[in-house]
C-alpha cells in the first residue's frame, strides 16, 4: 500500500460511519464529498477518513475537520458542495457547527511534564 504525501494536506475530514450516521446517509455523504474533492481538484489538500462511531448520534451525519477541530452536524449529501467550498475559502459554516475544539499548542512540540505535588 502506498503512503499518502500529506505535505499539501490542509484539511483532514473524519466522517462518522457509525450505525446512526449510516442510517442517516453517511455513505452517500462520503461519496458526495469525494466527488466534490475530485471535481474541484482538491485531492492533495483535502483528505477523508471514514471512522467508527464518533458518539454524536443525535447529530447525524457528523464530519470533523482537522486540524481546525470543527465538528459539523446534520449533514447530507446535498451539503457536500457547501462544505467543500467552505473549506476552500477557509471559512466556517456556522449553521452546521456543533462543536469547536481549539488548541494553540503545536502537535509536534514535546509537552512539558508537570511535577506531582
């Protein structure tokens, strides 16, 4: 299996593939997102990964955008063009955000250990 060159990756979309999201159209959503990525020539900059359940069943279908840490909810295949255009323009789609996880620390820096008292 070949390794993906992530040098130009700007967004990694984690698409929930749990039972509730599957029932809510996760497969069609994934295909639509892949189609939009292809159509717009974004295969190098946007990567997708189908995950197991992300435990946000009430929010189905869920897509998490990293490294931004934005959790989008209630997505359908019809939302794929808007989602991809939002990512391309480096904006947020506020109507579809259920949660944001922000952390200014670099993922590549060694964490300092706190001393126990």
